[in-house]
C-alpha cells in the first residue's frame, strides 16, 4: 500500500489506484547449505499439462521489480541468492498458459513455504512479496493464472465476445490451487525434503484467494493470512460502483476537499465513542454522524472557498448508506464513514470544464466486460434501476465461480488449518461489513463464535485504509505461532495512523470485541482494553 500512496503523491490519478497486495514475511529458521539451481521434474496437477520448467540462479543483492501500470518499478535491497523456478501450465483445450514462480533461497531456508496472492485483476505478485518472503527464509511461490496485470481486463472475453470461463476459473481459484500443488513439488525436489509448514498470504484479491483456498482446497495450506479480502466478489464489485451512480443521478460531484470535510467531520464526531479522543474510531457501527450537519459550512480547496450544499450532503449520505433498490431494499454496505470517499467517488474536470465522475477501474471493468460484455461500455450511463439489475445479474452468473462466500469451512477445520484476517474499518475500496457478514455466516454454520475462533479469527483495524497495515502488523508471526505452537492470537499488534497522521501502536481486538480506553498514556497500547462491541 505504501507504493500506491507514492503513486498518489506523484500525481497519478486516483482512479488508476489498485488494490494493493501484502508484503510481510517472518524471518528465522535453521541454516542450510547452498543448493544447486536446476529445473526439477514435476507432475502436472490434475486437468493440466506442464508446458515447460525453467530455473535461473539469482545472485544476492537488490532485486528489481518491474514497473507494472499503475505501479512504478521498485528496488528491493538485500535479497539473498535464490533459485528462480518457473513452471508453465495449460489446461488442454482451453488455450491458457499459466505461470507458477517458485523462489528458493539457496541458504538458510526455514523449512516453510509462503505463497503470495495478487491484486485487483493480477492473480500474482511481480516480485515485491516474493522477495520479502525469501528475505524471511521462506521458499516463496505465486502464479499469474494466465491472466494479465492489475487493471487490464482484456482477458475477460474470448474471440467470440463471450466470457472466457476458463481464465475466470483460473483467476477465481483453480490456478492458486495448482500453484500450491506445484510449489510443494518444486520445494521438495530442490531441498530433498517436503515443506514443514505451508502458508498463504495476501490482501484484497490476495485475501480473496486465501479464502478460496480455505473453502475449496482446505488441505493446501496449514495457515492462511488473508487481509481485506475481496470475498463476496460478485456482489461487492458491483456495489462499489454505487458512488458513481449516486453522483450521476444527483448531478452533483463534490471535490476531494469537500469529501474530506465530510470524512473529517464524521471522525471528529465519533472519535470519543471509545472513551478518548485519539484520532481513531474504534467502533464505526456506532457512528451515526449525519452529513447534513455540514450544510452551509465552507471548505478551502485549492485557494477557493467552497460552500457545502444540501446536494453534497445527500450524495455523501447515499454513499455511506450503500446501494438500494428503487423500493428501498438494501443491496450492500456503503463506504465506511471514516474512509476516503474519493477512492470510489473520484471526479475530474470534463472537456467542457464541468466536473464528471471517474469510476474506479476494477468495478467498472467488472460491469463493462463481465456483465455487459462490452469493454467500451460507458458505466456513467447506469441508472439506479439498472444498477439493481446488474447487481442481481452478477449474483446469478458469477457467485458460484468467484463469489468466494461459502461459510462451510468444516473441511478446513478438520484439516487443522488456521485462517487469520485483519480488515481496516476505513477501507475505501472493500466495505469492511462484507468481511464481518461472512464471519457471522461462518459462525452460524460452524457452531457459534467460540468454535469458529478455534480456527478462524478476524481483527478489525480502526482508521485503517485498504491493505493499510501491510508490513506494519504482526499477522504472519501470529499465524505461525498459532499453526506451529497452538498459540491462538487474542490481539494483533499493529501500527495505526490517526486522523492527524500520527503513528500509534495498538493491539487490535479479535472480532467482535473493540478497543476501549481505560486510562493512561494514549500512546501506550496497554491503556486500551478489548470489550464487547455494541450489539454483541
């Protein structure tokens, strides 16, 4: 996520931002002698054919991650020497070519495998997360699923203009499973022994891939760290186009400055609810701030004084409320009150000098390519009535293949797997309530909260944006302690960013508990305790 913020700072349009993957890895493990780097013999996973296997020895030093739009190149220092194995797969008759990359540290392998997920429409990692894992002593793996880059959905339709269901299945779950199967073979062939423990880590699309693994392939991984997961894909991808529909219907396009004024006001009003004013809203569900309170106030924006109007407030109210049908039936959650509204409600100035909406590319591509099957379709023409129809269409056509919302995790529990998730309560791209809803459904299916906690724990991060804790939390360390030593995490140490931009240490509470101030220095995590949330 830090790389994305760098993109923003450099002036890249907000609509070019993407869901960011995770980049954390725990260090440690037994030392080992150096190994040769050669292409191993592998057995093709069921339903596939191996087209090629290559191996390249990479010297220790700085790894150069290529620029992949909209992210710039990155330079990862101090990466140890590793063997870079690539296996190319195809599903006979489907014309796909999926690449599985496995990085094998030549010394000090810790005996573990860490597979890393993708971001937006990219199924895998381009090197940043792989390098972090190898630096931590892990053998690392990822797959591109035979699809394309972050916001390139050109693979959605085949030559006849129909959805390429084979590639969609690859992206949804199939290729991730095949990567797990192959990676374990490659690791065993290289080191002469099987992995001791296997882990999957990812955020956003990567988070969804982790949940798909737990639901469909419960024996692939011992532990899954799946953050800000894009579960309920068929629903939330349409739902996150709602802010654009609202602005177009209201014919009102607030500026980023005006949106920020509403967000700041909501945070200021609800900040004290946890017992102290510290720039963080610990329980957003209790925040009932009415945006109409800001009507008539002025906001300075690029040297101009703008007055908040009733139309501005109505736009924000509908965005926070979330999509509804014409009869008022709620379809999905809205953008959290503490999140950056301009992420999904992006605007720009049109050729005529008037403001227009700039849809976030991921939901826009989903609607135009997979639902309308017209990549050039203008999503700004969608009315609220058409929106409801598209929402239902997406559910009907895609829930089974990519919904990733099956609450039956009995096979994963039986296999001994552990699932750990954090999700920021100020996530501007994936509404946090979708993850909470899924967790509640799992509790209902799996025998209640306590039985679910035995293998699946969710931590909500106050004031945290999309994938905003990558590299700033103890998630993977907590997961390995849980998997390997049976120490289930009661809290998760993290560094949060307050409304003023200050970094503070906090212990995230396991859902459904929330943090409450109990006295003392607000910079000390011990000054807060986990207590039941409202409604629990």
